[in-house]
C-alpha cells in the first residue's frame, strides 16, 4: 500500500508555523533537481486545494533539500519524503484534509501518500504508469483515492531512472524515517531529491 517567479528556499531546521498558512497560487511550475537530473512539474490549485497548498509550502520553504527516493517500484511509483522525525512533526502541525480525486492518477502525475483519514502532507509519489483504475478509487481506512496535485511536464526519463531496491527499504521504514545516515549506510544506491524551486507563478 502507498503511504513534488523563483523563491529562495529556507532550511526546514528553522521551521516557522506561519509557513503552514501560505496559500498556493492558482497555477505554478517548479523544477526538482535530483541525483539523476532535473524534472519539472506543473500544478493547478483546483486539482486539490489543500494538497497543492502543502506542496507549494514544502517547495517554497526548502523541505525537499536532500530527500531520498526510498520506494522505487518500476512501472508503478517512485516515492520520496524527508527522513527526519522532528521536521516531519513540525510540518505535521497542520493536517492536510482529505479531498476528492479530480485528476486521474495517470503516468507522470504526483500525489501525496497517505495512511488513514487526513494523513496527507509529507510523503509523495510519482506514477510511473497509468495507475488511475486503482489509485483513483481505492477505498480503505475511511478514505478514497489519492488526489493528484501535480504533473511532471519534462524529465520523466530521469524519474524512471531512480535506483530501485524494490519494496525492501519499506521493511526498515522506522529507521529510514529518522535520518539519511542509515539510508546511505544500508541503501547506498538510493537517489535523492537535492532541491526544488518554484519557477513560474500565475494567479489565473
């Protein structure tokens, strides 16, 4: 089960709760720099207002600095998130409420992973194939589907090239969620999101 105008990023170690009040523009583009090369995304707030707000906050305030792609399942999804329990608890102060699926989970779309009700907000995945038949409608733990928050517009060849340990790292999820040192020691070939930056903003 599955549990992305240039603004300067700020370190998450200096987290400010007011960041969680930042609302995204109606449309924006961003570039993600990774150890495999860049990929670019576009995002429309109407797809998932709560989710897109959080994505915009995470990019704007530097959450994606040195983020491991810890769950890479070829022809399924590439999942990533920051392994720092303190930072994650700070960002988790404001829950991202569940929303209906508007855009389909087709190849190249991005969504937040989640577990139970209102648990989106920190871990994301990119669809490596058309997962719409399942991920749009799957229902468990009181929620239905995974609302798409962005689409990759270029660089999917780099996303597809992320190194895969299969599902094995999920067996060490508790250790992975604490820091990158464990990941680098046990899973040295894992790729990373190095940074993300907003490149275009439009209000209409």
